[in-house]
C-alpha cells in the first residue's frame, strides 16, 4: 500500500506527460528542470518502478499511467469533498480524460462540454472501433466507442447511432460514375479514407453489395471537416456524418450515393469514479439525445 | 546493393503499415494472411533485418520505413517513365506521403490537392513545429513545417505565414475578462490547447506581455474546427486561424482579443525525387500563395 504520495511529484508527472518533456513541465509549473527530475526520481523510488519513458515526446510506463490515473481520480474525489463540505474550492478544476471519435467531436460532443462547468477536458481522438483500448489501458476515464462490450471495471450506456452518407460532388459523379455505381467504377474512383483504422468506406461497399473493391486510389485524410470539403472539391468520395453534409446534399453541392448507414455509439466510464463522473455522463447523454433525435 | 526486390513483397509491407495488421493487409490485397507472412519473411531474409514491429497497430522498423520510402520513390519514378515514353499508365496512382499541420489542412491545403490529378495523397497530421521529424526519419516525402531549417537531403521554400487571432465568445469575455485582460484574469479563464505540442497560446501570452500565465484551466481539444466551435460556445479562449474566424469576428459571434500573430510555413521535400514531386510543389505553393495573399 502506497501512502503519502507527494502531490507535487504527481503534478510533475502529469506536466511531463502533457508537455512531452522535463523542460516543458518545468516551464509549466514555474520550477527548475532539476526540481522536476528530483520529484520524478523520488516518486520512482517510492513506487519502485520507472514512470517515464524518455523520448520526444516523453511517455508514461504502465506504472506511470496508473499513477496519473490515480492523481486524476483523487483530484475528482477532492473536488466532490469540497462541494459536499461547503469548503472553498481549490481553484484547480478536476481533469476528465476522454477518448472519442473525431466525428463525434465534429458533430455533437461540444454540446456536452459546453453544459459542464468547472472541469478540464482532455480529449483524445481515436477511431470509434479503437477507443476501447484507451479505456482498457487505463489511459482515459471514459470513452465513446462503437462497441457495447463492457470493459472491465466500467459501466456502459448506449448513446444512439451517428448517421452517415456516402457522398461525392456532382462533377466527381459525372467523371467517375457516369455509367452508374458498380464494382468496376468503384475500383477506379479515388476514395477518401480517414486513416488506417477507418473501415467505414469498406463496410459501406460491402453493405451495398459491391463486395471487396480492390485497387481504387485512396487519399488518407485524417480530418472530419477536411473530409467533407474534399468531397465537395471532387478530390474523392467518402462516408461523411450526415449532420455535416445535410445542407450540401439538399442544395446539390454533394450527391448522396445511397444506402442508409450508421454507427452505434456507446458511453463507457470508469465505475470507480462513476459518482464523480455523473454530471459528465448526464451531459454526454443529453447532447447525444439531442443530436440523434434531430437526425 | 539490393537488386530484384519482389514488388509483391513491397506491396505487402505497405499494406501492413496502412491497415495496421497482417490480416488487414491480406484483405486489402485479396490474398491469404499466410501469403503476407511469407512475403515479409522473404523480404526480411533478403534485407537481413526485421521490417515490422508486431503490435496493434503494426509499425515499421527503421529498415521497414526505408523500404517503404524506396517503394514509394520507385512508384513515382515508374509513373514519370510511363508518361515520358507514352506508355499506358499502370492504373496505380503513385502515393505521396506528406506531414502537415491540422490548421493548414483546415484552411488552404485542399486547394493544392484538388489541383493534382493521378496521385494518391497520404496525409499525416502533426504540429508545424514537429513535422520536421517526420521528414528526418524518412517517414514522409514532403512536409509543411514552421521552420526554414534545411533537412538533410531536402529542399525548402517559404509558403507564407498563417495568420491567427486569439478569440473568445462575447459571453466568455464578459464572464472572465469583465475587468480586462491581465495576467490574473488569464490565469483563471479556461484556455483551449490543441494538444501537448501546441505552444501557440503560450507564445501569444508572452508576445502580448502577459508572461508565463500559470494555473489556468486547460481543455485539450485536438481538432481545428472543434477549436473554433468551442470558442463560439464559450468553452474557452484560444488561437484560431484567421481564415476560419474572420466571419465570426465580423458579425460579433467571436471577439478578437488583440495582437497580430502568425506562423510562417515552409514546404520541405525530398530532393532525390524533386523532379517527380515538382507538380505537387507547384500546386502547394500556388494554393498557399492564394491563401496568404487573400488574408
């Protein structure tokens, strides 16, 4: 059992992980780099394990990640304690680290953030099929994922399904799909793919009955809004969140290539701090309900 | 000297790195996973070094990265050869891997992509102060960075300077800065920061004479357009690319917190394939010129 972990050392640990370096942490905390080094060394002696992997940027070892998680949880608990006892708040907002998909951030998640006061959000973007791993590693307190599968130690609630449309510009349709959509034309037309983890286009092709379309040129474009703009500019076709292309489809800037498609989303959170996260859970479910009932 | 590297093995290597797994590569190329494994083993025997670091996702060793770079360069040269000899193109577009900052992608870079036909773009996002490293490691053919410092083996041209404005919503200004901007109010108001590599807010604070402002709540929000929307929703203040907030400042949805601020951008490219990259260089410089003269 570890007792009396130096809060200043935990602050140093978090600052290194946030700034990526010992020098950055020193600047952020207004102390010397050697003070940072000493705090981390004492903490490593205390825990009996290395906490930081030196590099550019520095990253946490497994023990380092667990310690940061602990620091964040304690900060959350202290925040609740202050409120319950009517104590003056420390002024430091507790930090909530959440993994989510870029499309949720671009469409509805900020509605949840805007509804929460007095908490610092630390958002980590990853594909909705991969954000589970962040939670399993203990790297985040909560995650928005495409899977209802329970993560050990976590609770889960469904949020609704984010609707997508396969879209392309009218010029693009005329150039590549003049004879219609088929496996042949789809194997020649440039396709937009968010990143290596993005399987939406492939799934849409299979769902629409085009099967495995091989050989098409692929543009890797890791930005939700650039994805929409690239479709409008005729750079490629791709699956876009419906809320972001509704207007363009209505006024003809984009063509809906057909087929209903959506991704279910789930909110998973660390049960150990479930009570402290309750306002966030409520805000996230509220913002999702608003988005998914509007579509 | 390595001769006769099996093109199918190079395709397998690239497919593993793009899909993150041997199974994903097999599906992408329409072969069995064991065929992928065999090709990589033969290639590793040939080169005499491991090429893939097994993991989720799989990544390349230093030798693997160099081989992928070689494959991409050969594809570019073959493409030029076909054009020069009037041969029928293979149908496979050469792939251009570029590291750039999210703000360039959100503001002007798609203008360059739209001007290029017959090339696959593979865009990697990183902070403009860190995209140098991608080029140095040989992970990309070209990069947009904030530094004019020449990378070994690369040429460089200035692109112009992307203008930024520190912005917040009128409600946010009234709540946090009712008594004006000063080191005290700035140390209490929630600040938006893109990620750990984003030093723009800190630099703006120093440039404006507020010095090192410590203790402010920070929301980590790794998306250019979410950054703008978060400022509009009053979630925090932050530095936004001027082209993305010009309208909001004009119609009062956002308040310009003052101070001219810009980031110079430079286009760096691998000299070994400079001739093949010339159309891309021309399109990138043209799109940048259009953006930076308009502001």
